[in-house]
C-alpha cells in the first residue's frame, strides 16, 4: 500500500498522511458501492488495501457536514458524498480528480483493466472522474 500512497502523494502533490487517508476513503467507498465480485477481486489485488480500508472505512461516512447528511437522507450521496468527504480533508476538485485517476491507474496495474473497468462501471457517476 505504501507504493500507492507514495505515488499519489508525489503525483497529486499532497502530504503522504492525507494521501493515505484519501486512498483509504476511496477504496472503502468502492467496497461499499461497487459490484461485489469485481471490487473484491480488485481489493485483493492491491497489496495492503484491506488494511487501509479497515483503517479509514466509515471515516466521515455521513460526511461532508450538512450537505453530505442531506444527500444521504434523500438517498443521494454516492460519488458526490465521497467528494464532500475528501473536500473536508482539505482537498480541492483538481486534487480529488488526480487522486481518483492515480488510484484507478494503480488498481488497473494490479488487478487488470477488465476488473477495474467493471468496478468503475458499476458505480453511477464515477466514470466522469476517472
């Protein structure tokens, strides 16, 4: 996992601790929201992913303050709620987009394009960010 966190921190230009938390939040989101079979295969293929998800899963899961709470209450949320959670960690939209692209690219290197493409396709709205 340190390989992914280091890569994200360097390529996105954020602190390693922020990168670690953000990657954990993204992977936890995918584990909750994506199609079960493909996401399980993807997470298994990324060294350290289950531990990172366990560490940050649910971090701010109602997240994003009032907006995140309202979106969850009306059945929204999804990618937008994840974006709010990441913004609450001090990340801007450009950084979030770069973070998502780096995480997905790394996942493709480890799990293969087909598996990761299935994961992305199974989460409404995610493809526009990766």
